[in-house]
C-alpha cells in the first residue's frame, strides 16, 4: 500500500488575521502557521492504513515557499515516511496547484491519494478533486469514514439528512472530512526522528491561472448589544426591533 | 470545572521573540506538549484540584508522548532530547498545573536520572524503559521529617548483611509516594554522622516493610500525590544499591536536574496567570469600562510581562549552558530562586486582578498561587538558594 497525502500550510485558526497593505493578502508577520486541519485527517488516515497493513510507504506532498518544510515536518513527526516540497510561492488558482501536484504524483505508483476536503484559509474545496480529474482517478470527496478492503475502498459521506455509502476501486483520490478519525499528536521521539527523514525540494513554475484575488476584507466588527428595558414592559419594543431592525421575525 | 473563562487553546507569552532563539524541533516539541495539555489536562485539572486527586488516567498519554525522562538517551527507551526542549516540556506541563509537572520532574529527574547516572547497566536496562513507558511510577526518598534543608543529617540507615541490605527510616513530603511502584531511597551505610556514607537504593514498593501513606490536609499541590514513606526492616538484595552513588553529592546532583526543570516549569505557571489576567482585564467591565484600561491593572500586567520575559531569557541561557556542559548548581540556584519567586508574584497579582472571581477553581490563578507556595519551598527553599548564591559570591558558607 503506497499512499500520498497532500498538505497545505495555513494560518493557525486562532490567529488574529491582519490584511496586508495590498488589500488582497494577509500580513504574515507574527502569524503562526499550521498544517491545514482537514489535511491532518488525511495524514492520520494514511499513517493508520500503513500501520494496519504493516508495510508500504506514505509520502507527503506540499506546494509552497521554503518555510512550508517546517509544516511538512509535523507530518513526518506524526509518522509519514518522507516528503516532497514543490517550491513555489503558491497560487490563488487551485487548478494551477492541482496541475503541479498531479504531475508529481502521477508517476509515484500510489494506491491512494489523500487530501483534506478543503483548506481553511481559502475554503475552495478544489485541489483534491481537480488532482483526481487530472490523474483520471475516481474521487470520493468529504469522506467521514473510510475502510480499505483488498483493492477497493468504502467511504461514508455525510449528506443532507443522512449518510451516503460509496465504494470505488483503487487507485483513488479521497478528500477527508472531520469525523474520519482523530489525528494523533506527534510524539517527542517522532519530532526528533522527523529531522532525519528525507524531505526533497523540487522547484516548480506555476502558470498564471484564471483566478485572481482582487480584494480581501475582514468581516465587519460586531455591533454592541442593545438593552431595550427590563421585564414584560420591554417586550413590545423588543418585538418591534426584532421585526423592523434585525428582520428576524 | 467550567470553561467559560478560559480559551480552548493557549497561545503562550513571547514578548521578546524568544521563539526565534529556539530550534524548529524545540518549538515543535513545545507546541505538541502545549496541545496535549490543552486537550487532556485543562478539561480536568480544576476538578482534580478540588477533589485532591492526581489525574492518574493521564500517565499513559504522557508516556506515549515521551515526556518522562525526555532528556535521557534513546537506548533506554527515552526521547533523547536536549535540555532546552526538556525545559520547554516542563514549562508546558506546569502551565497546566505544578502538580503534573512535579509528577514528571520526579519521574524523570529524581528517579530515572539517578538510575541512569549511578545505576549499573542491568539496573538501567531493567528500570528506565519501564519508567519511560509509565509502566512503573517512581518516587524519590531523600527528605526526612527532621531533615529538609539539611539532608546530610538524615537518619535513615542501610545495614549490609550477608545477602544484601536492610533499610530503616522515615521519608517525608515524597511526591508520587503512595502510587509509586519503585522508590529511589537515600540512606547512610555507615555511621549516622558520616554523610559520605550516603548511598542510593532502588526499592520496589511492594517489598515487605515498605509503606507509603498519603499526607492529608494539603492546601497546595492538591492534584499531586504526596506521601510519607516508612521503611521498617526492608530487606533488599545486594544489587539494590546504586553502585556509582556516593555521599550527599549524589542526591544533590539529582536535585540540580529537578531544579533546572522547575526553573522552566514555573514560567509556564506564570504565563498561565498572565494570560488569564490579560483576558479578564479586557472583558471585565467596572465603572463603565474594561478594568484593563485602568492604570493600576496596567501596572500589574506590565510587571508580570516584564518579569516573565526576564525569566524566559534566564532559563534559556541556563539551558544552553547545560547543553554546553558549563552549568553549575549555583547557576541553577539563581534561576530556581528568581523564577519561582517571579511566578509566585505573578499568580498573586493575577488573582487580585481577577477580584472575587479569582478565588474560584474555575479560574486558574489561585490554584497556581497555592501550588507555587510548595514550589517555593521544595527543591531547596527560596532562602536556601539565597545562601547558596551568597556562598558563591563571598566564599563564606552561612548555613
């Protein structure tokens, strides 16, 4: 069983975001970066499958600037065997990223290619599905439970009001949703061992792509609450405000 | 306890960009232990403290993570980390609670370290991997009811017999004492006035004549197990002695290891209190504005941040010296003395800033404040470290 996992370096979800001077990117100064949380589900799934099989190889791929190596070492510390970083400043166009990843993964002979269902920084839900298309592989997206049996996978997807069970033959591309597993913390020994695991750097050049970010803005600040009064006397005023100002009733 | 007052993830305190002085691995190790504490310790610590219970269920997780004896070599099943990484682990554990850090300090620095430093190869191979995996829990028996700051005066004895040793005596204030499966006990093998005859012994706690009894009524370190040990004609085989131990210097060298960890650990407690105080000061409204906007609270917060930053730099340099082999016990005394006192002050000021809410177990500052009174007193009291430094400065012993 040979498994690839694609990983993106994203700002920590608890970071307070500041929009940079150009008005269309984030100011990275002082921002802590972490592995995309959905990709951690994919990493855990890959490591657990290999552990269960008792043999095989797991490889983590990422596309980004050189600092992405630090994020990739988290994956190696968790238990992934080796990594390949496609060196590039990244791109707002998921299709360009998918093309570069697919070109690299195509010749790897993987049984399974895992992604997180989306990256929490851009919410695009694109790259995993596009890579599947480029590799002409079946794709099951947003998977919340996954089992491998011989040459096939069975996946559960949470759909509106229920659960959908889907199967396909390997090789396949899977994008992971939460619920699929609980990602492990790397052990301290794992962190030390990660230093010695191979992490290959390969420069890539992305095309211009068709998508451009034109503006990035923070959500409006929350307005202060309003106290309209106390007790039953305040009810008419409250109803009036809920109906006419908040427009929720 | 409720979690309304606390954020789910702790972000640390790093005003002077001290992170840039750490290696990538050191940061990764720190962040991993921090996450573990957020996920596993923080949800239960308030209740454990109120109930006076050590969260024993967390031991397997701590062991799996690799925090027990983390700076000892991999050949004995340990993580083989550097000393700064080890210090950062202590910091993160004590950000949760001093009692949990005490557990790890005792297991690593006071049980595994003496077996590693003074034990035979057989003892190391037998005990260290089991202690690292948390399958054995250790305690360290040095202090006695009448010999705390003056351990050389101990009256516990080890008499050699034809087939081994017989130990008699009482040890007090022993962390992990009642749950330990193995104790490192220090005793005099010669005359009661002969401190040079002090040797270490590895004592399985199920040996006949050995009892560990919980010390009741603690108002500090309530989530830690503290016991009194009684040794009454405890017969041990010949190979129970730590062959390379000799004189009071041996247990004191263990204490140097533990104090080193404490100097880091208490920074974590201080950071937790500062973090809580900052959040509270921004949210708590009095006289129509957040109390963080008042001069008196700003002075408190400025003092805390300044002292935490100084302590961080002190411990980091101490750690680099330990890694370079240039650290002396006197260097450790300065960091233990300064940082514990700093943490005590931060905890007290944070508790005061929190007003009436500050006395609740739902918040953390008063728990840290009460814990730190023990930390101030154990592993060489604040006053003893003053005298150690005084002797270093003048060449004259005042104790």
